[in-house]
C-alpha cells in the first residue's frame, strides 16, 4: 500500500497545542464501520454510547520526563588538546530516551547525533548525571549508559532534570501543567516516552459512570516508544520496519479477555497501543496452539497493523486523530476501512475538530 493513500489535509491551527480545561470536555466523532455513518458527539456522552456489556481495556503506562538537556564533555579517557574544538566540550546536547534496554542503559535519540562519537560523554544538571554513548543505531538511535554521581537513582535524576516529551507538532516548550495533563489519570507503570493519548480524555467521573453502566474495566501496560511514533521512511507500508515495544498483560486481564471472547462480549480498546498489545498477544496465543484468545505475560510487540489485517480480539476502538502517512493511521484504517476513516477525518477537519495528542477523539464500532 502506498503511503500517499494515507494522506489528508489539515490546517495547522487545528493541531491542539494545549489540553482543554476539563479532560472530558473534548468532542467525539462516532463512526460506524459497518454502515460508514458518523455523528458528532461529546466525550461526556461516552458512557451512554456504550451498550453496558463491554470489556474496556486501558493502557496504564506512565510517561517519564524523557527529554534531557545536557552538554558535551569529551570522549572518555581522551585528554583535551589544543585541537579540541570548544563546542566539543561545551556544546548543548538534547537526549530523548526511547527505550530502556538495561538497568543503566537506554536507547535514545541524540541531537546533534552526527557529531557525537562512541565513548563521548554528556553531562546533565551540574554534572551529577552522566551518560556515555556506547553504540550507534539506525535513524539516529544511540545507546547510552548512565551514571549517577550522587545518591539519587537514575529515575530520580530523570524526574528532576527531565522534561515531558511533548510531540514536535506541539510548538511550545513543556510546562509544569504538562506533567499532569500529558498523563492519564490511571497512569501507574513508568517507562513510556509518549502518552497513550486516547486515555487522556478520561476523568474520575467518566470512569465512575462507566462502572455504573455495567462496563468492566481492566488494564495492561505497553510502554509507548519508537514503534508508535517513528515516521514511515519508505514509500510503501510494506517497506517499513516497526520498532518493538514492551508490553505486559496481567493474568487477570487476560482471563477476563478470554472470558469475554468466549461469551461474545465486545472488547473495547482505549487507544491504538492497547490494540497493538492485544492483537500481538492473540498471535502469540495462536502460535502456541492455545485455545484462548490471548496469552498473559510480558512480550515485545513488533506487529505492524495495516489494511488487510484480521483482528482477533478488538471489537471497538476509542482513538485520537492521527498524523497523515503514519503507522497509527494505518492501524485505524485497518480496523475501520480506509475510505470510512478518511471520510470521517475530512468531516472532522471541516467541523473544526482538534487534532493529535491534546485533541479530540473518535469512537469506532
């Protein structure tokens, strides 16, 4: 499938730069994937739009302050010489943590990446946190080993020195308020570098009304990383290689999904990250010869869901509006049909919906 088949036009002013005052004040576009009909609603109506017998699955991943600003400190064991340029020792460096690969080791995007050599060090704060580049990867990825020079743990340093990793289409510096608003109210498990944005609309009141309606709510964890937001670098979807993302489905959640699947109850995924985890777990179950819909436990999802994919678990999806030519838009088109989704997106543009992470949402069923 050509990438330009997932394109649409969006005025820049419809890219939400800040969240609304109330989480549940967003608009909701209801899309019926069978009839292709859509309707303008409000997220405050979300509990009333459900049948009441759904099993709703949330992603409880917590976003860490993954954007670190530091300065270059030279190559380890190298003695500075007269030929060493000043920028080599004082140049600013921006590090975006993307994935933890060891107790003290992370994959990261580093700018300016081309100037950063193996074994080069970066200092953060007053030097109490240090990182050394230990490997280079594709698309600007670097592997960094971190060292704490005081009694704080690495995660304590990240919390203190780091900035919330707002997406680049939010054209402003992160603010104190983003520490709370670029986080779902049910976020528990730290490790994500982007929010599972469909969950940002939920308030305590909405969750209460869902339970009163009879909706069962369960959680899983998928650490949102490069696999979710990495741009497609090829002209076709088939040429794109997805980065893997870690996820964990608790045994209790898997049991409830298997019971719902067996009884014909609908499974409602809150966000594309939940879809990716559930459908990957379903493929693992099939590969293992299991009679269950999904298998529990920890795994790595490298699944790329594109039009033509056969869904095994998810029946309904709540999702935000996604960037054109993106893997996330490909997933939504796979679930609801490309023509249906792009028609709904065109309507959302014309009706003035707010797009992307801090924007409005769609309920597809």
